[in-house]
């Protein structure tokens, strides 16, 4: 069962920690990644803000960019598209907390990208340093 956020204050705290790059790397889980992306998209932000947040957290945590670690462009773009598409499917009047928790329920399986990409393609250096199109099934939207 996915752990959801219980209050707007809890989301605000997460986003404050994201925006100040003060979340330790070992604490920045799949749940936090999804919630961060969901809040950013819900509030009208986009891929550039998500990317910048992840890069800032990596820098603050001294995460090195290597062929097997660090920032991953294709994963970031793919999750942005999935989150954006899911949020767009919700009623316009859905409150932020409900929207974020809906994304967490929908995408609690962190391996969902393997429905769109072969593991080799997704884990390639090419995919890490730049966006590559899926080779299994298309992602929603551009």
C-alpha cells in the first residue's frame, strides 16, 4: 500500500525542503520524486522546474554524474509526461492534496517506465544524458 500525504502542510514541508535542496539523497524516495513533480505540475510549473530541483538536490548531496548514477534525463521527462497526463485526467476542481495522492496511487510501482522502455534502453548512457524515445510503448503527450 502506498504511503500518501495526510495534509497540505506535509506537502508544503516537502516542497520547502525541495526548494532549499535540503533532503538527504537516501530520503528522496520514489514517493518524494512523484509528489514533487505532481506539486510542480499542479501549480503550473513544468519540466524545467522539475529538472532544476533534481539537479540541485543532487548537487547538494554531492551525487556525481556518471554513466550509472546521478541525474537521468529520460526518466525525468518520462515521469513528467506520466504525471502531467494523470493530473490532466482529474477534475479541474481537484484539490492539490487529492491530486498528489492520486498520482502516488496510480504510479506506486516505480518500475512503470518499463512498460514504455526496455531496461537496456532506459539504463543507457544515452538515455541518462538526453531524452530517448520509448522502444516498448509510447508515452502520453509531447
